[in-house]
C-alpha cells in the first residue's frame, strides 16, 4: 500500500473551516487506499502571536522556554485536525514531534533532526489510522522540546517521508507551485512544472519562501519525491526532481530575492594572515550565519572586510564587530540594513556564457548600482539598495524572458 506524507501550511489550516476542508481532502485520499501521514503548521498568525507574548514577558526570551511556547501552535492544529477527521468517520491520531521521537540536537529555535523512530507511526498506519504530526518540532536527548526554525514543518514532512520511505511528499501551501519569481512582485511570473533539487536548493537559500532550505536538503539527500501544490485550487503543482530539463534554451529557472539582509564593513583592518578568522570568529561563536563576504585588496598594509547577515542578527553582529574593531585597531565599521539580495538561478548557466553580463547590463540600464556579487555554478547573486528590489526583479525577469515557456516544453 502506498504511503504518502501531506504537509499543510498555516494558511491552509488558518481556521476551523479550513481545517475541516483539509480533513475532507485527507479522507478522500485515504479512501483511495493510501496510508497517510499528515504534518501541520500552526494556524496562520499563531506563531507570531506567541512570540509577541514572549517578548512582552521577557526582554530576551529564554531559548528553551521559547521553544516550549511556540511549539504549542502546531499541537493545537494537529489535535483539531484529528478531531475533524474523527467527526467525519475517518480514524486518526495526533502526535507531537516528541511523541513520534523526532530526535534533534539541542540548538534551540533552529534545531537539526538527528533521527526519527517510525515504529509508532507504522503501527497506526497498519490499522488504518491517519497519523497527524505537529510540524516544526522535536525533542533533544535530554527531553527538551526543540523547534526547527521558521518553515520547519516542511522539514518535518520531508524527514518523515524519508523515514517511512514514502512514495511521495506533498507540500500543500497557499501557492500552487514554484514560480519563476514572486508573482506579487512580477505579475508575469510563470509556474514551473518541475525544477531540480539543485535549483530549488539555491532558490530556497536565496530567499524563496516556498520551501524551507533544510526540507529541500533532506529531499535531495534521501531522494524523496517532493511536490508543491495549492490547498485552495486543483492542479499538479511543481515537481522537484533530480532530472534536469533537456532544453538547453532554459538558461534561467527563476529569480529569488531576500529582503532580510544587512551589510557590515570593517575598514582599515591590518592586512595580515588570519584577520578574516579574527573578524568572523566571534560572529560564528554567536551562532550567526554569514552569507556574502568580500575582502578588498590590501593597500598600505590595511584592507576593508565586508559581509552580510540576516537582519534579525544585525544588532548582535554590529555589537560584536565594534568590539573586534577596537581589538584589531581598525579604523571604523560601516553598517547598512537597507539592502536586499537578488539572485538568478538555473542549471542552464553551466553551459552558457554571457549570463552574468546580461544580468549586470540589465541592472545598469535601470540605474541600479551593484554593491556586492557572489556566484556559484548555477546562480549569481547581487546586493543592491532595498528601494530597487522590485525594479531589479521585474527587469531581470523580462531580460531573461521568464514569462515565456521554454522552447519545446
């Protein structure tokens, strides 16, 4: 019997009425003879409400207690969905992440999954129950509740699909697939029928909010068939696959962007071996992720060093850098939290020259100054002023003709 994992996001379960609609969808799938595990997010807005309560109570909420608090949102949804299924005659049972033994490390607020015990879920599936699991959470080896970071329910779903060797994992959300870019920015954005794991991984890491990056990593690592669909309208969505498009004309698959960027520069740093480690060491020790990095050519024994972080980490990173500036005898630090990152992604870039030039010329023609550049085999990212975000995305979407179907598709 086929095993499927369904995941429903916050908007999909945002009210009792929507939870009942999800229950009907799940019941219909079960009646086709499928064994179903359903992962749910908190109802839309609930996690933000809980975080706001925490911030009202404690200036800097304790990480362990914050996890204990915000994990309750998913538990509410899972219990309600189980009730809704039982109400329409479909046997179901809800579990927390800890109850199905999703074991994580002890890094609160962004824990990583170490193992999953699928025995309890398999036992329920064998007797015909729908298994509902609260997403976004697990427990560490000490029994503490942990959470997996924003979008962590996607990771829960893919990890469960891998553990159960599920036939497919469906991610139901408020969009009907993966688009060439955010349709709210560019109305001409086009839904992709399929995208490679590699491209999706880049899109997720670069700011696309459709899937959490770790869920794509899991899916790629364990070869989980992954599909993104809408909860609100019928359609086949977007398949995420290992197969690359045979159409060499499909140079670029999509444009991703991230508003949550901040840039920090330390100037007049002694141009000596190990200076980068001295700058970034305290940042890493504070568990702050660094994205793009640029070190200028040394001049007169000194250099400038620039890097970007998530805006949520900006204040902490700035404070740490100020201390480092004093220790190194550098000149000053320059900080800017009004920047964004815009990226083009596509496996076709491997075999085509001139992509970077097209990108840079398009932005120049629009009067958009590029502050930083980073590249990989299948992506080019630039940092620009926040005010140019929408203009940059629309101009690049047009330049690479992403509104048009690839030739031969």
